[in-house]
C-alpha cells in the first residue's frame, strides 16, 4: 500500500466520524450558539472532504469549491454575530 492510499484510508473515515459527531452536536445543541459552532465545524469538514477529493483525483477545481464554502461559512458566522448584537442591545 502506497503512502497516498494509506493517508486516504485514514483520512476519509476520520472525516466521516467527525461529520457524524458534529451532526449529533447540531441536533442536540442546547443553544443557538452551539448550532452555529456545529455548522461552522461541518463546513470545515466538508472543506476537508473537498480538498481530499481534489488532491486524490487531481481535480484542482474542487479547491475553488472549498474556498467558496469557507467564505459562506465565514459570512454565516458574521451574520450570527450581528444577530446576537441586535438581540442583546
């Protein structure tokens, strides 16, 4: 087994487990802030999947997808902070 195959065999299950645990946290989170943090983490995990696929398949266009997902996640966090600021005062 070559090194890229070994890394892929380790990386994909770890990302899948992290996504599943984050989904549980999203569904069971007691507050809105927990849900937003879980959604940010899910976006980061999806970026990990897209980056892994991009490198493994040599399709560099998926790195652009990862950047777009990161920008959307950042804007969602900023919108949540704006919402909290408006709600508290």
